[in-house]
């Protein structure tokens, strides 16, 4: 006789920045979907009355996440909380990694006792010169994530080690956010990590090889990227502004969720 092994999770709260908000998985109405919405949709399909909140706001640093999102998430009584933060800090020219580790530790110590399962992640990185430059900071952050998970019983989903998610084709034209397919694969990774039956066992596998774009096409794309995304990003850094300034959390209340499964 087959046994029902569906995990008994009835609620999910997502905490973080643009990665968790869902950029660049754009819907026709101009809003973003993303891996957390996809995951919530799948979990809701298995659990009537499933509730979901997403407190993420693009551009947030770990200090802002700890101050603005963690206290709210800790009081919601959710079964599962996902926490992804600190990567925006590592991409800043000046980054105090000791402070980042201390704040991430504070967040985990606050959230782990408030839920049945805390989920942490080793975030994906797009292969290229930017990843190469910031890799030491990222890996220092991930070592902290691993240590905190071991001490507090958190689940770590390793996206950094997934070949498919490092592929430039999995990233949007801004080179900072994943495509819809990238978000789908992350939802699958977390889904499996939580103990649900796999729907895509090859989510992490390398993408099929294709003929790379010609040199001229790559240079045109580089110039467009610099003009539309890189220069505005640098300007925000120099002026102390963020893309998320003044924006509210994506889904601030823990309410029943009927969202897209894909």
C-alpha cells in the first residue's frame, strides 16, 4: 500500500530582497512572480487553506532585512520560513563581512525557533567577471550560512553549486536576476529540499550546449547592459539610494494563497 509522504506544512513566509521578490519573472500585469510564489502555489495544491506571506523588497541589505522583515516573520507562526539575504551587501564596493555575518546570525537565531523549518540558501551566481570578482565574499557568506544551518537545524538549498543556474542563459538581460525558468528551477530545488516528491530531478543539471553569440552581438549586448542597468546601478550606489526605496513588502499578510503553480 502506498504511503502519503506529503510534508505537513500549512504556511510559508519568505524573507529577503529582489531574489525572493521574484525579479525578473514578470507577469502580464506588470507584477513579479518568482520562485517563492511558485513554491507557495505547489504547497497550496497539497494543503487546503495553505497560507503564504512574502515580505521581500528589492534592493534590501541584510541590516534592513533584519530590522524590517525578521521581527514580522518571527511573529507569524509559519511552518516554513525562507531567509535569503546578504548578497546585496557582498556586491557593494565596501562591505563589512563581519557585520554581515553577525546580522545573518541574528536573523537565524530569531527565526529558527519561530517556525518548524527554516530554509537558507547558497544563492546562485551568474558565471562571468562579476562573479569572479565577488566570489570570495560570496563564499564567505555561504560558509556562514552552512555553519548557522548546522547549529540551528535549518535546511540549506545549494543553488550556488547547481551548474544550470550559473549559465548566463538562465539570467535576465540585467544580469542580476534570474529568468522565469531560473525561478522555476529554484522553486523545484526548495520543493525537493522540503521533502516533496520531485517534479524535475534534473533542475540542477547543465543546460544543453548551443552556439554562442557572435563577437559583435556580445559587444552590442554589453553596451546595452551598461547603459540600461550597470550605470544606473552604480549611480544608486554612489548616492545611497536603492531600487526598493519606498516600496512595501510584496505580500505582507499571511493569508490563504491561490497562486500560479508554474
